[in-house]
C-alpha cells in the first residue's frame, strides 16, 4: 500500500483522527491515543504501530521489522519500509493496532466514538 491508501484506511476506522507529531510523522489516533505512526521524512517511509504481546515476538524476528525505538516498551513494532507489507497484512496490522488502543480507552470515550 502507498501512504495515501494507508491514510485512507486508517481514517475509515470509527473515531480515527490524524495529526503531525515530532516533525514529519503522520500519526493516527483513536480517542486521542496513537495507534500508528508513519515517518514521512524517511526514504523509504517507515511505520510504527501497536501490536499484541503475542505478535510482538513474531514480528520482531521478521526481516526489516524490529521493536520500535522509543515505543518498544509499549509493545510497538517498526517496519523499515511500508512497501514490504502486503495490502491485506496492512489492513490486519492497522485494524489490530486500532482495536488494542481503543480497548484501553475509558468506557465513556469508547461509547462516544
């Protein structure tokens, strides 16, 4: 997926907002909490996202994926090039990241999404 398609997919999830943080980092949030970050100032574009505990170990061992700098303690993965992940896998990754963060939100916030 290209960055425009990834952006469109993220914004299709209920209550998702976007913003720019830390320079040229396109972030996607639900309830004000970040679930995915795309570094637009790197070539190729890299991405970081929340994963489950189970997926963290598996994904950390994949080529060109690693624990995300500054976010690894919170169970985040960094993909060095968004082009190495298939469209279907991106949808699964982003949906899972969104759901993990959404589940951590207070109940009232989730109800208002």
